[in-house]
């Protein structure tokens, strides 16, 4: 400790004199040949023919931009140009700690990590450039029972991916990391293929590969202006000349906001200070026979790895202590900032240093020889933004990388496949740049980045909620009335009730891997809807209007369903050219040639971009307007919903006059409303679309009118239980870009024989002909105080054969219920499988869906059987 403090004091004295220090240190590679050659680091513009046109211009020569250049060129794209303002790696890349891991708590981001690591293993052979890749493995340490649960939760989410991962006991942890103080260690998550790479050499190897396959890498060549041209191409201006590009990609790390501003975007990014400390040789480390695995102490919130014969240690401070570089957002990045670092600050990380010394006692005797403090670009939710940007043509981004070294390979491949193939190779909605919008202000971004950094190692519970920066400007007209009565969830900037409190309830957000405080209140809301009538705030839906000369032809081309008749609504899917489900929308044909399209809150701009691009590509004359912020939505559902609404309107709401899936502009309580007879609960109900400023008045009128029927609120958790019992699929869980609509059981919504050549039709015909390899099934199981969430492993005869997609407790049958993908041969009703929940396999059975019939079906069957209740 004393030594650390002494060194710290010496260092602080030195560093105070030089606030922006040029820092010669970068993590080592044991192989001297990985140091970049002179040829690679010097200017590559001089003496080269400047290209005036390019298919793709990538702006930024960090690991991300260079990886994309490598992958595009390798995939055969001609005319790939990368422009770098100073030299390759001169942003965050050169000084990164270089950690690589197969682990990611998300689902498809595991694929990105997997691809990167596999690529890095082979890159030296392919390019002749050593990359200093070490794979001693890694262990995430659990030192509390909750952490053990978390690791078990992650095991079931990880098993259906190809990389090996093991939950190991203390004995094995000690064997792998003999320098550990085992006092608190309960278990570890072991990833044998993890390790670290020299980020500089990695980028140089990717650059060598990119050049080998024909990409041009120019530096110094700073992009100073970007001008969109009428045909969708871009003029990219640099002091060296202008290039006309069919597509541009912003990969400029912590300068990404500045490049975005050239075309009027305020990308929600902010640099944070991240530090790591390197020690001198430690005799006990030197004496080891093999390299130590990378250690991640989740409670201490730091990573630690071997660096030569010493250790490298990187903490994540709590949000109150971490440091944002806000001035770079308000005033811009200082023009001269290149291969510099921030002033280090050991005081800020002292509690993590102490935690590390307790966990790895040899650190107490270690001398610090280096502290690196550099900028990492954070987005509000810490995840990068990768893909085409809505609102402008042919502008792609690959920005906001907090862990760009491990992401570089996979993201380069992902974006290259997307650009070359016209659709994402797999679903990565969590990285969609269009998940943010106007509501993502700089203030919000700063608060969220602070939270995200501080929460780097917090327990990752299912149904996690984070409260930083809330509420945004996106609150519905009843937010103030409801906010103290319920536990709110956050959806694309909106606040939406998850579940409601009653006297005696244990209130608030109490996350758990098991059933928790909302379990019984949700049962109450479930029966409220099944037996009486409930109201839900659905304002967060994304809403678009489509009209114009070609509206019908346009929508017939983008949707796989036939268009609803005027005055009716249906569920329609936008498919990708490969026949995957890009989006699911509710389509209402309000007036001849005028449509209202409704999508989930998380996919508003994601869907809008797809629609806008399809309209441009096909030269359809349509007006697409995003009315999300202008329109409020209330849902009313349950057997008494008709009686309640009928009190407020002169329009006949009887089954004969207002049929299931009919949509009408009517007046409710004197307010203009587009009423659609539809409910995601599967019960009798309406969705009421209205002016957002009318929400409170409409809500109060409905609640007053419903008093005699015992009306009450319900939230999205009850809605989820209701929809799963009815076997309604959810976009983003049961269907996405990884699934085709036939395996997802959506055939009722797909019209392969409709005349229009809709996007994905041919692919789907082929898929149908070839037969399905897997199918979505409904499973029930009896568990102990834990329910499936989605993404758990499904087992059969000792092997993982599939995965759940979402789940719930079924309040009507007192069992757990899940959707799951299983091989077609195991998809028949009655098939027995197992679902792994918190380390235990529970027997599950494929059931005939739905578990509970929908109200329209019950009604129809009642009529067919002459009124007998079923
Ligand atoms: C201390 C520290 C430790 C880290 N450790 C790890 C780790 O262990 N593992 C991990 O995965 N990640 C780690 N990271 C994060 C990682 O460094 C970044 O995520 C990654 O380097 C981002 O790469 P990038 O290509 O997006 O951006 P950058 O590397 O910043 O590259 C952007 C490039 O764009 C160029 N540019 C900017 N503006 C223009 C313009 N107008 N015209 C032309 N060019 C321009 C810049 O000069 C720069 O070279 C660490 C970061 C820090 C600070």
C-alpha cells in the first residue's frame, strides 16, 4: 500500500505538470515483431494516387474502422477507402488494455465476441503481422450467493452458443489462479479461450489484410465536411481532396459527435476517463509456470491480468466517482488531441486498489510503473451504435465502443455482411443506432454514461431497470397520475407502468433471479383483466401514418400479409430479402389509401428507416410521417371493457357493429379517437389512439365510467403473462432477424399466394419447400420459485437442443410457461424436454397452444356450440 501511495504521489507530481501527456506506454506484446513497422505508421497519402470516387468511405482508422475496411475488401468490395486524420490507432485504440472475452451477458453480442476471437487467432497467419494474442482464459469471481445465481443465470443463457464456458468451484479457481486469497470466493465463471491482445498490432494486422485485399488506407486525411447529394451519394471533403462515395461510415471513436455534426446529428456519446495501472515485476508472478488467467472481480469491480511478469489492473469506479469528459461534448475535442492521455487520478480508484490487494495479496508489495488514463466513448446504455442511420441515406455509424478491441473483428464482419448482403446477418437490435432519438439529450447522455460506467459490474438481473436520466421528455399525459402508484419501466425514452401497487404490497423495484415483489400483484392484475376490466398506458408504441398515391402498392410490397380492407386492422410483418422477420406492425386502413402503422416502442426508428429506404428504393410516391410523439394510446381490456366504453360514446360497440379487428374514428367522452378492436391481452378490448394532450382527460373519463365495473390499471407484466397464455408471439423475442415467420408459427399472417412480390417472398417460398429445421413451441413446467425469462437452454437426453425465447408464470394454470425453439423432430405436442433455470433442469412438456383461448375464439366457439360456455 505504502509503495502504491509513494508511487502515486510521485506520479501525480509528474502528471500535474503535463495535463495532456503524450504517453509512450502501450500494453506489451511478448513478440517484438508485433511492433508496427515504419512503413505502416508513416503517412500513406503521399505518393499515392488519390481516388476521387469510392463505394464506401470509412472515416476513422481505429480498430473498428480498419476492421470494417478489412472485411469489406475481403468480401470483394471494390473501392473501399479509409480516411484517418492522423495515424492508425491514434484514438482510444493504441492504449487499450486489450482484453478479449467470449463472455457477454447479451445474446447475439456473444456472436460478435466469438467471431473476433476466432479471427484474432488466425490473423497473424493470414496477414504475416503478429498480434500479441494471449489466451490464458478468464475467471469471473462470485463472492456472494446472488453472484452465484447470476453466474448460473449466465450459464443457461450461454450454453446454446458454441464457446465453452464453465461454472467452477473454489478448488478449481485456486488451481487456475494460485495467487488468489480464497476467503470470499464462492465460485467462478471460467472461459478458457479468453485473454488479451495488443490493440496496436491487431489494428496493424487488420490494416495489412485490408491493403492485401485492395482497400486504400489514407492518412493523414482528415474529413472536414460531408455533403449529401441528391442521388444518395456523398461528397467527402478532406484537405487532400474530395471523394464521392456511395456510402460513408462514421468510425471516429470519441470524435464521432463532431463528424455527426457535419450532417446535423447529435450522436448521444460522451467520453469517459478509464484508467488502468501496471506494476513492475512481482517475484510470485515471475515464478509462475504459465500465464495467469484474466481475473474479473465482480464485487471489487475491476479486471486484472498478467502483464509481462507483473500485473495490469483496471477498475470501474462508482458513478459518483467516475469522470466524464463533458467539455469535449460542449466545446469539442481539443484539435491537437491525438495520441495523448488524461491526467491520472489514483485517489479515484483507491477503493478498488484496496479490494484488489485483498483478493490478490501480492499486489501489496508491487511497485506501479505506469498508469494509463484514456478516453472511452460511452453511449447511454454502454452498447455501441452500429448500422445505417435513420433520417439520411447511406450514412452508417460504427461508434460508441466501450470495448472496441474485442468488438472490432465481429463488428467489422457484421457490418460488412450487412452492407454486402442488404440485411443484417443476424439480429443485433441492441446496437441499432436508431434506438436513440430526439429524446436522447446531452444531459441525458451524460447521466446515463455515468450510470453505465458505474454499473459495469453490477449484478445483471432479469428485467433490469436503470433509473439514471429518467424521466425524459417522453412521458404520457397520465404519467404524473400514475408515477407514485406503480413500478415504471423504461422503453425508448418513455415511462410505462410495469405493475401497480395496492396497500400492503412490498413496493418499488426489487430485482431478483427468482419470483419477487411483483409476483402476487401481477396475479391481481391478471385477474382484473380476465374477470373485469383494466386500463393500460400504451403511449410508447411507435406510430406512423402512410398515405399518398402509391401507399397501397408500397405497403403491399413491404408487408407479407394482405392489406386490411378500409376500416379494418391486421398484424403484418416486414420480412428481409432472406425471409427473416424484420418487424411486426399493426396496420390499420383508416381511409382509402390512408394507413396507421403501429410498432413496439423499441423499434420506432428501426422500422421507420426500413420503410423510408424501401420507399426511396422503389420510387414509391408516399408520405410517411412519424406521429409517435403526437399520439397517445390507452388500452382497455376485459369482459366489461365494452360496457365501460359504451357509456362514453354514441357509436354502437356491439360485436355485430364493431367487430374484432375493426378500426373506426369515433368520439369517446367528446374526444376524437381512432378506436381499434384489438388487445394484446387476447381479451375483449380496444386500443384508443388520440391526441397526446387528451390522454389525461380520456383516462379520467374511462376510469369514472368504469367504477361500477371495478375498473383498475394494469401494467406490462400482466400483459406479458396474458399474451403468453394466448400464445401471442412478441417481436424481439419469438421473432427477429434470426427467425423466419414459418418456424415462428406466424403463417396465418403470411400470404405467399398474394399477387404482390413482397420483400422476402421468394426466400420464404424456398424455406417452405426445403422444410423447417426448428419450430417454436409452447412449453409448460413446474418449477420452484423461478420462471423462465427467455434465452434459457432447453435440454434433451443430456444435450442442449434449443432455447427459450420468453416466459412467464401462468396464473391460470399455476405452472411456468415458455416459448422455445426446438428441432422440428422434437416439436410435437406431448414431447418431453428440460429447461435449465438457475442451475437446475426442470422437466417441461410441449403443449397444444394456446394455453388459454382468446376472447374472439371463445366467442366464435360459443356461437358454434349454441351458446354453451367452453
Ligand atoms: C484505458 C483504456 C483501456 C481499454 N481497454 C480495453 C480492453 O481491454 N478491451 C476492449 O475491448 N476495449 C478496451 N478499451 C476500449 C477501446 O480502446 C475502444 O473501444 C476502441 O479502441 C475504440 O476504437 P474505435 O476504432 O472506435 O475508435 P478510435 O480508436 O478512437 O479511432 C477513431 C479514429 O478516428 C480518427 N478520426 C477522428 N476524426 C476524424 C476525421 N474527421 N477524419 C478522419 N479520421 C478521424 C481518429 O484519429 C482515430 O484514429 C479501452 C479503452 C481505454 C481508454
